[in-house]
């Protein structure tokens, strides 16, 4: 009985604590981000900057890789030197084996959900023999013990790697290259059947070191397909053996130009280093077409070297046309280059390298000078993927050389986006496996800036606030907060690209202003250049460098699925009682006349009663016939004079100017607090805009009332007139309410997707 009593008491206390906790939970949307963010420490400060004991480990690679053009496979051998700069002792090392995602037994296929209507029969068959084959891992000639766990490999060290020490080991491996056109992938090959040629875009081609840091320890979360890559910085010396008629583009600089380029090509390359306005052809279309027809049987080895990069990728084909131009910066010159087949022309020859150059200039103006020697755009079909100094970009015209506006703008947009990834996450090296938005969202935001700097009318997909409205007002069960791990994100494009890009644009244009935002954003970029930032580092830096408290914004936009829907619920028009009998009595008189004239009986009696009895018989008139009860009496006028003498100068001014007061009730329907941007239109047609900070909601997150006053009479009140807050409903943004036409056949796709659409006006014009 005693035990039961203790259990009962314990249960009562537990329930009481739960109820107490629920009752004291702070639901105010302006509470500070304390529980959500990790505590500052010696590695990462409260300001958002790296701490005085911040560290990052390093991995240096030396590799020899060979491409087999007959059976589409790669074999490689090399060494990795891992430097432990952390204060910790490491008993083992973790590496990424991303190609194992293509193993037939991969979890990627097992966890994929589908229905009978959406199933891919190509994936059902799933007979591609993908994945790494590890021949050996050795250190000082001795085999090391290792364990492969799906897409991760653990090396068990013979002795612990102490702080400040380094370890080197050798590896040998091989794998089969996937056909991207058949089974997809970030890298792989495209086969051109008519001429029996290939374009290889190769990445994740070697076992890559994982990041070890103060936040995650080893970042060895399995690769399932969405969560991209978290990698340490290091140096790369890579030799790539390919057919001798292939042209190779890669991360880094060519080390053996004399061996791989002809004298003519070398001269053209030198000319390109001085050409700032137009790209110079290093390998022309005529050269490439000649190589396509006559295939070499010998091989050639290209040597590349890259410093302080987090990864290495390359592309190879005998089909490549190659052009380049220089981009001048204060710190160094950069070669902007493109590699593409004839199938990419005329689009690629006209635009690609110039877009690369434009991207470098635009992004650098918002962050820092591009630190690498080259920036490369490689043509592929359908894919867009980024690596240090090199990216693979889609955008192919029709076979007749014509193209739609959609194809052109899509190509320009993807080149800007993928080249832009050099800044985020290749240089500002965030953890893509955990937080996709930290690279995709920030990059998409800068992409929007670069697109508008390219062409003010560029049909940008993401960035403007109104573009995200349909997503944010959608079914909440199919929406996840931005702060969601990449593999668990719902609606990946909207969540990781569109919404964070829009949030940053709203910060820049509406909440912080361009000057404050640009300074803070540039501060973040420079603080974490060549380092590993976290979301907390970004959030804290943006506040630290601007003196703007943004905790409410981060919480609403990044931690919840609330949306913006602010409503004007009611408006009261008020005037101050002046106590001037001439004015107040006249108002009463006008009001009485208005009521009389509106009365339906009086309106009908004007016709039904041609003349009243009093109008017919003058004998019925008396004093009250002409008496005006609204006329000010001498006593009222005298009393008003005494009253006026005792009023303040400010109140006298309000009385004299006959100020109009408007008491406006607002409600936060969507749950996401935002500034109130309100435009008043007056009877004379003039307008006035008022911007009220989001803190107006600090005392009540749901309903507020605000009084405005003007000398003029207001005829219309409009919320968010410039569509800058992503307000999802516009019908409640007007007072009085406005009727809005809805076209039931209206297309809802963004302009950029439909403009040019399935039609090809360029081809149609040629036919004429």
C-alpha cells in the first residue's frame, strides 16, 4: 500500500510538472533563440565568428586515375595524408564512398517510396554493377584494417593519431561509371550513339575524407542521394589518363601544358589570359568535329594541381570545344572557361563563358574576390552540379540550332547557380549533409542578384517574395521547416532553395535594408571563407554586424512552417471634437440632413406629396418654422473662446488643421510575424507609405491596433503594396475590400517556365 501511495504521489507530481511546464511555455514569437542554438564556446563565438581555438583538419591527396573509354570504368591509385589539427586524439578515420549509393543493395533504393503509377521500371531492374571496389588500403607498406558500412569506410589506425600529428596511407580502387541519361546521377557519362562517342563528367570518383570538427565529431551520416557532401580542405595533385584525343577540364591548373596541348592551343590559351571582352577559342568546333571522327587508340596523361580546395572533379571528351577569357580582380586574375560539344551551340559559344565571368564579378561584389585561378562551365544534358573551380551545366538547343527562351534562360540560370556554388559551399564550406539551405539557399539568393544584374527583366525562378507564396500557403502536412536535415526535407526545391533565398531577399529589401544587410552578409562570407560554418554562425553574424535583432525572423522563417497573412480587419475614421460650436454644430446638421435624405420614405414622399400642409398654409408658420437648432449661440461661441485659451499649441494645431484619425485593426492570420507595410491613398489621388517594424507584434502576436492621422481624407488602405513580404492572401490586404478577378483557366506556372514553353519562336521565324 505504501509503494502504491508513493507511485500515486509520483504520478501526481509528474502531471503537475507537465502542466506547470505547459503553462509557463513562452510562445511569444520574439523570444530569443537560446534553446535552438548551440552555446558559444572557444571554437565558435557568440558574435558568430570563429573562436580563438577554432580548428579544422586537413586532407592532402595525390592520385593517378585512368579512364577506360571502352568499358566506361575508372581505376585509381594514390595516397591521402590526413592532418589532425583538432585537440582530440583520433583512433580511427572515416571516409566517404559515395559511389556505393549505386550498389544494387544500396539503402537509397530500399528507402525510396513510390506507387504503382510512379514506379520507374529502369530502377526496378537495378542491375547496374555500381559502387567502389577497394583493392587495398596500406600505410608504410602494411595493410590497414578497414570496415565498409554502406557509403562510409572506417580505417582502424594502428596507433591513435594525436593532436598535431599526421598520417599517410595508400589506396587502390575502381568502379563502373553510370549512364546519367538512363539512371541519373550527379556525375557519369552521356553516350552519343550516332558517332559512338562519350562525354564524361566525373565526380565522387575517389574515397574522400569526412570532416571531423567541434560540432559533429566525424560527419559520417550515410549518403542517400539528397544530402550532398561535407569535406575538409586540402591540396590535390591528380594525374588523369584518358584517350590522347580527349580534352580534359578539371579542378586546378594544368601542370604539363607542353605535353597535353599543341603549340597552337598553348598560344590561344595565352591569348585568352589577356582577352577581357570576348572568349578566345582554344579548341574550335572544327577541331572537335575532326577528333570525333578519328578516334585515337593511344592515351595521354593530364596533370592538375589545386591548392586549398575541398574536392576535385573533372570532365573528359573528344567532343569538347574549349574557350576562355580573363576576369580581372584586385587580388588576382581568373580564367573563365567553357567546355562543350557542338550539340551545345550556338547557345554555349555565345553565352557560357561570358556568364561564368559575369557570375564571378557579381558574387565577388557581395562576398570576396574569387580565390582560385580558374572557373569552368562544362556542358551536359539535364544536369547541374558543382565542384571547386568546375561545374556541370545543362541547357541544350534543338538539333537545328534554334532554342526557346526557356532553354536559353534555363541555361544562363543554371550556369550562374553552379558557378556560384564556388562561393557557397566550396569556399564558405558549410555542412551540406546536414543543412542543404546553407549552400543552396544562400547561393540561390546570390543567383537572383546576379540574374537581375545580367538582365533586369530576367525571368528569375526564385528570389522575389511573391514567387514563394503558393508554396507557403500550401498543405502544411507537405511542408517542413527550413531547419530540417536534407534527407527529411519535403518539397526539396521550395524548402532548400526557394524559401531561404526569399527570406534573405526580404531581409535585404524590407527588414534590414541593403546597406546593413550587404555589410553583414559580406562579414559572414569573409569570416567563414575557407572554414566550416554552422547555421548558428550565420544567424549570429548577421545580427552582430548589423545591430538588428533577427531572432524572431530566424525562428519564424527557418524553424516553423508558418506563413505570412496579415489582414486589415477593421478601420474607424475619427475626428477630434474641436468644441468649436460653428464646426461641431455644422457637422451635426450635415449628418441630420444626410440621414433625412437617405430615408426611403422621405425619398418616395418627394414625388408622392407635391406639397405639405405647412407649405400650403402660411398661417401655420411660427418661430420654429425658420429656427435652426444647429446654429451656434453667442454663449457657445464665448465658452469656446475661453476653452481655446487653455489648450496647448499642439492641440490648437490639430483643431485648426481638422486632422483625420484612422484606427486600424490588424490580425496575424498566417502566424508569421512580419513588418507592416501600409499604403494610404487619399481622396485627391496622392499616396503615402508607412513602414512599421515587425516588433509592433511584440506584445500581441495575433491582433494589434494602430492609429494613423492625416490632414487629408483617406479613400483606400493597402497592405504590402509592393508584394515584398510574401503575404499569401491579398483580398484582406485592402480596406475597403477590393473585388479581385480570378481567371479559372489561368496558368499558375512561373513566367520563366512558360515563356518560350513548348514552342520555339526562333524555329518558327526561320520557317517563315
